[in-house]
């Protein structure tokens, strides 16, 4: 049998176990006009999931108060989600972290106006640029699936983060550490990955799900991203919980394969860009056999190459 590289074997294993999660207490709750799926991951982590696009509000008990990561697209839905969180823990939300500027993760900020809201500085800049007027805010609800959502533009107040950071910052909140890494080129230029080492929890883009490949966009800096991800693994006794902005949290092998894949991409761009490699060329090596044979993975891989080689030119 032809020898397969360790990367190929790891890829196969990840594909086989994709979708596995550890046990947790899950419930569906009706709150006002909204329905939520609620998962109590452990004593300190609660995920409240919206019906709309499976958006997640991640709530972490930090001892003195609760820290929430992202907060839905509708202020009134965010208020109901906050009520669930505060009733569950018997304490108030003191901090909100925005993972990036998009409306479906930040318009709920209005329900947290009395808290400390944290984000990357570009999150603030882009929120002000795109949503500073009510007309601009309302525009996103006039197209696609979100057109039927009950957004009341007359009651909407854009609520901007009050604390910003630049490259990387650790926030000590209660008895936990929230480490924010700025990772542009993952979905938006303002994206933050949030790591809580004491809990082994990381809030990460859904493209790092087992069985998928990271989606790279303009502005990606692999030389920065790879050490960030390696630091998350190195500084934690064990990565226990990975929660996405959309969809169910997942467990399993973590993000080791994705780091190996990004390293291979970085080396390829260094080696072939100067030699005039075209942007959609096959990535060299037998380890890519599985990726090439899966249409979805192959398309994502070609898109990633296109982004990387266009940046090299």
C-alpha cells in the first residue's frame, strides 16, 4: 500500500469524527417571541443559540459577574438572551466581547449598553462606517433571509464597544483570563479569536470545524495567525471546548490539522510565488490527496490559494 503522510492520516481521522460532541445539557426555551436552544456545557459555560442562522451567545461565569461573547442581530432578542443568562447564573452580565463588527453579532449590543463592551479597534471603525445611520443599519434587514426579522429601526441605537485593543490583549475579568487575538483575514479584518485558558475554551471561526478547511480572506497573515493558534494550544492544559459564532460547539482533535494545513500553505506561497505559480495550481504533495478528492474541500483550498497568491503579487 502506498505510504500516506501523517497529515493525510490526520485529515482522514478528523473527517470521520466530525460532528462529535461531548455530552451537555441542552434545552429549547421560548422567551417572548423568540425560541432559543440552550446548552449548559459545564458549570461556567452556557451557550444560548438563536433560531436565526444558529447565532450563538456564549456566556461565561467569571465569578464576580458574567462575560458574554457576541449577542445576536436583534436588540430585543439579545435582551431575552441576556435575561436567560442572568437568571441562570443569578448575577449580572458585566462584560460583552464582540468577535467582529458584522451586524448579526453586534446589533444586540444595545441590550448590553450598561456593560463594558470589548472589541478590536477595527470593529469600532467598521461599525461606525457601515451602520452609523439608522438607514444603514436597516439596509441589512431588507435583503435575503433576514427580511422577515422584526427589526424596529426607530428603536435601534448603534452601541459601540467602549474598550478596544490592537494586536493581542489579555483581559483579567473576575477569576478568568480572556485572551483576545486579532486575526484579520478570518471572515473580516476586525476578527478576534477569544481564548479562556482556565476553561480550555476558545471562540473560533466555524471554518476550523473538523472536516473543513479555514476560509482565508484578504488581509490574512499566516505568519501571524499560525503562532497565535500554536500559542492557544501551548498555553492550555487541554483544549476542551470550541464554540463557533454560528452552529453547535464541537469537541474532538482540536485545531492541530488546521495549523498543519496553514503551515503548508505558508511554505507553498514562499516557495512558488517567486517562481510564478498560478493562483489555482494544485498544492504539491501526497498529503493533499484527500482534499483534492472532496469537492467542497478542494474548492476551499483553491480559494485559499487564490487569496494568498494574489497578496504575494
